[in-house]
């Protein structure tokens, strides 16, 4: 029960922080993505899918143009993170950074592909990744630190 309650509090807190702080600090880490990756890596595929679905829905509510793609991408990121955690040693900091980088690339490429198809844009993926590098790096660097805090808050066994 405590785990479920802390999960819901963490999700709401992550969405609020993401929406409010990212307006003013453009290089602020993507805490929603970190939360989804954490759920997949440390809690398993079903928890990653659930957290991805909830956070994708909430994030999509603040970005109506990408609502449908967020609803699809974030559960996918949760499941991919869980699959990578099965293959790789999840306690290794380099693995945690790698999984977050894979997740960030998945979300960004999904958004670019979706917006190119729907809007008829012709935006190149390398250009978007280059412009997004401060957020990607901040997310990857802070992920192991946030994972450490989340393991204590979310009652994850070693």
C-alpha cells in the first residue's frame, strides 16, 4: 500500500516539477523520463508499462500535439528499460546512464517521426538531438543520483 501511494505521489510530483521548472530552466533533466526508466529497470516490465502509461497520459495533457505519441512512447520506454535491465547489470551506473540515453533517444526520435508525418515537417533527427543535448546530458548525468533516491522512496529490494 505504501509503495502504491508513494508511486502516485512521485508521478504527480514529477509532472509538476517537469511542467513548472522546465519553463525557466531549459536544461533541467527530464524527471518524467527518469521515473519511467526507473520503474522499468528496478520494478519490472509491468510496473514500467503502468508508470509509462500514466506519465505518458499526464505529459500528453500538457502537450496536446504529442498526446497520442506520448501515450504510446512512455509505456514503450518502460518495457524497453525492463528488457535492458534483464540483459545488463542494473546496479552499474554506466548501465543506468546507457538505459536513460536509449530512452531519451527513443522519445525524441518518436516525437520527430510523429511530427514529421503528421505536420508534414522535414526536421532532421541529428539537428533535434543536437539542440536537445543539454537536456539529454542533464538527464543522463542525474539519473543514477535520482535512481538512488527513488530506490529508497519506492521500497526497492537490492
